[in-house]
C-alpha cells in the first residue's frame, strides 16, 4: 500500500473500497458524458439551496422561487 493517507484508508476500509469500485464501474460503463448546460434559474436555485445547507446544516426543501422550474419533480404539491 502506498504512503498516501487515502491509500492507507482504503487498505483498511472495505465499505470505501466497495464504493470506489462502484464509482469505477459507473465511470467505465458511462464513459464520457457531455456536460449539459443548466438553465440559469435552476442553477441559481441549486446554489441557493446548497449555500443554505452549508450555513444551517440542513437542506432547504422549500419550493423554488416563483417562475423557476422545480429541479425535483417529487417536491411538487
């Protein structure tokens, strides 16, 4: 095992090795995926929710601002 702390951790942690294996399988299966531009209202709402979560430690589940498309269809009334 190498000297890097991550390599050391992976040498001891089976669940993390499993997770890394899943990520490697996903990457190999998908190959290269083109980035899809995000609509500005959706991007702004996601950033606002993330910043709120970082400040409060809890995700915001309030509906998006009026006129913004809801990025989570299950979050609709």
